């Protein structure tokens, strides 16, 4: 194999690695954002229960 071929193969591998790393970073940022939203929803739910403890505590099956 010639040096030019090896150089091209290494450049492709580096490019694929860089793209994979960028995609993983975006996925991690997206997951972090979704987790923050979930935590916010849980906090709002806890706040609602502290203000109105009777709401959402029981299910009426008689309907």
C-alpha cells in the first residue's frame, strides 16, 4: 500500500471519528435538556401537592 493511500485512509478515519464525536455531543446535550425539563415537571408537581395536598392523591373509581 502506498503512503498516499494510507494518508487518505487515516484522514477518512479522523473525519468519521470527528463526526461521531459531534453527534454524540449533540445527543448528550439533547438528553441533558430533556432531563432538565423532566426535573422541572417533577418540581412543579411537588409544588402543586404542597399547596393542594388533597389534589391528585385519590382516584374515584365510582364513575
